[in-house]
C-alpha cells in the first residue's frame, strides 16, 4: 500500500490532490458538538498544504436521501476546518457540478477547498457499480486526470462507495496518515497483542456486536459487556430485565456464547434502573436479580464499574467499543465515565473504537491523552477486528 509519504516524496507542488476525509461530525442545529473527526484529518491536509498541493476535500455528513438537504450541508465542517487551519476554505455548492469545477479551478498552490456533501448524489451509495463508477468519472473530470487520490476517511473504508472505492480505481491512490495509523493500530490488536488482553463492549444491541464477539472470544482474556446489550445476556442467565432493552431472538445465542466462553465473559452484577427513559425519572441501583417490572436498566452500577475498572487496570491491551449506559443523560453516565477513566489511567496499549465511545470520552471530559488511540470509525474498526475485508483498504493495496 502506498502512503501519503510516498506521494509527498514525488513532489506535489501545483498538483491537485483529492482527499476523502471523514467530516461526519455530530451537530446540534448548525453547531458542531464534537470536532474530533475534523481534527483527525488535519495532519494529512497540513502535510499537503506544506507541499504546495491544491487540496480538494470530499466527504459526507449524515444520511441524506441522494439529494441536497440543507441540514446535511458540510458548511459547519468547512468553517471549523478553516478555523483550525487558520486559512480560508471555500465550500463548493455542489459535488461534481459547475460550482465544484469552478472552485477547484480557482485553487492556488497550498490552498484547500471542500466539495459539498457527496451523498447529495444518490450514485455515491448506489448498489450498482456502474452508477458509482459514473460518479467517480465525474469527480475525475472535476479534479483532473493527473490528480492524486488520498484516502483518509477511515470511518467509511468499510463501504464500497464511489468516493472511497471507485475513485481509487481511477487515480493514483495513497493512504493518508489517519488511515495508515488506524490500520496499524488495529493490526496490533489482532496480531499477537500483549496480554492480558481485555475487550469492553457496550451499546444497545447484541446483534450489532455478534460478529466481533465471535471473532474476539478466542483471542481475548476477558470480554466485559455493558450497555443495553448486557440485558440480553442477563436474560440468557435467567434474570428478569423489566422494561430494559432486550433482543429476545438473541437470547439463545447469548446462552451459547456464555456456555463456550468459560469465565472470559464478564457481565454487570448491578445496574442503575429508572422508571422512564428520562433524566428526570426515578432512579435507583439494584442487583441484576432485582430489576422489577416497569423499570429499565440504563447504566451499569457502581460495583460493576469497579469490577470492570479492576480488570482494565490489570490489562496490557484494551479495546473499548460502546458506552456502558445512556451517558448523554447525567444520571446514567457514571458507568461509562468510570470505565473510560480506568482505561485512561492504565499503562495499557488502549484503543477506543470510535463512534459513541469516542464521543463519550469528549463529552465526559476524560483526558484523551490517556488513550493510545481513539479511532474515528466505529463500524470500520469492528469489521476490521471481525476479519472482514474493508473495500476502501483493499482497493489501496491494488
């Protein structure tokens, strides 16, 4: 796989370089609530600016239905990137239309422009390879056939999409610094990790994590399970879970996993329950054998958090994906914060698997410096650990 350093070594002054970044940041209206993904792409963009390239950034935000939707405009991301880079960054009004062509043509050496949300064009995510290829061809027409392509949006490399996959088949392609770092870190988790190796999984559904659980169980020393998915495991052990999130069709699967895992799987022993999904609900902590009808578990309890933290403190390698509770609501944030702080305080090789876990670190003000790596791609990191081929990585290896 060729890297950004390989491209820079050839000299990029005056050359157009198309960068597929991940600018899919969370918004409250038009205010960015977590700019982590924007910051993560800056090393690649800065290196290209320093080399004198004409940098064209392409990205998506949200899930528009193949047509422009103002609420999914990249305008807030473009403004934030401009602020962080301390430079003007024009945002084209379209992706491969007249505005995109004019914006790219106006770029000078060492300047940056952003094209509007690629998912405003339905061809980006089409199941039809020919349609995706046509969009990639249109993009090549905008940036020029002598342009180079740098893949730096790790959060989308598990998708076969036009701006990720087909464009790399049409231009000389390179892995940006973020993609190179992400793949190197995840490889270390799968190839002879230092032991003890602990994995903490949370989130809502067992079905979302079943692939990674199955793949990791033979490799890990401990697999700690919290979040909504824990209640299906608790139901598999015969406990009543009240109104907690439950996937009844996964109970037998959880029974099978528990039967084959020995003492590897660690479940909560107490939980924080509420009589409604609300920050203003009545709240109490109970043992996992004490969840009453009409009450729902929304966080792991303090004893569980302490137990999880003890496992983490003794681990040499830690991977965490998924919050322990509904951390966005103050009464149910303590479990996630305790686990995050325990990981950050440990001397382990620690990886936060993107998505809600990365958002929790920042929302709960846990020191990011305590983690070896915070991934930008939750889904991509999980699929990598499952052993699946990631199209956006495989195409760079051609």
